[in-house]
């Protein structure tokens, strides 16, 4: 399935940001992280890949160029138009704020995860097929 390749393309620093025992984020600290993650996903869907990269930290900028982001978005769009983007789930771990959105597309559901470092920069971007459980 095409979505499995997407997961391999965009998991630069996210593995360190998403352990099995991540703790829920503190209330009130979520708004900026959710806003940044939403902007990243909005820009991806709009094809503004250079705009996506403006929020990246140095490692992400070095690892993901515009062409690679565009390729990922084309793969995602092959599953049909967005039907719904669910409410974000926000976690904290090892200095990262991790925002996960469940996105329902016409032919598939996926979890879009954006990890944000302590400086407010995107340190990870990951798309995976959604599991059958709740977001």
C-alpha cells in the first residue's frame, strides 16, 4: 500500500519523540503546538512545501526538501480527498511536544504526527495508516 512508503519517507527524528509511554501535555501549553502542527498540515495540503519547511529545525530542513515533501503529498492524495481532520491529541516526551491528527480521506485514514522541539521548530513529521483504535 502506498501509505506504508509514506511512513518510511518522513520519520527522521520522530522515533525518539514517540515512545510507548509518552505523557499527556500540560493544559494551556498545547495551543501553540496545535497551531504549528495545523499550519504544517494545511500547507502540505495546499502544496506550499517551502512554507512547510520554514517551520522545520535544521535537521528536518537538511533531511526533507521540497521535492520529497511534494512526493509524499502526491502519495497521500492518491487515497482521495480529505473528508475530516479529527481533533488533535497532544503528548510531551523528552522535550518534544507531539501533535497527532487522525485524517480521514476517501479511501484511507491516516495519523499525521508533528513533533515540535523545545525551540518551537518542527523536529519530526510522520504519516502512517491509522490503526483501528481511537485516535
